[in-house]
C-alpha cells in the first residue's frame, strides 16, 4: 500500500463501505430466510413489501446486481402467492 494521504483515506472508506454492505446483506438474507419459513399467507403478504424494499435498496447501492434482486423478489412473490392457493 502506498503511503499517500489519499490512499490511506480510500482504504478507510473501503473498509466502512465493506462493513456497511456486509451488514445490509446479512440483514436482508435473514429477512428473506424468515419470509420463506412463514406458512400463513396473510403474515407473508405483510412482510413481503418490507423484504422487497430491502432487496431494492441493496440493488440500488450496488451491493447485489439488479437482475439478482429481480429474481429474488420474483421467487418470494411466487412463494407468497403459492401460499394463497395452497390455503384454498
């Protein structure tokens, strides 16, 4: 590593970004896991918009790719909608 002031600052900023991205990524993965476990359609339908919002924020900031976000949201929506048809 170079001993330039700007390089040291860039390393500090990268560490902060990495920690922040890891936190949001792990939090979102936990929310997705919790949503997949839910068996009641009403409860799953209430938590789906919150989880989708978390996924969108990760895609917007570049933590995950926008297509991965779309795939995750699509799969979660299909699961929640499948709970509705299974309950009938």
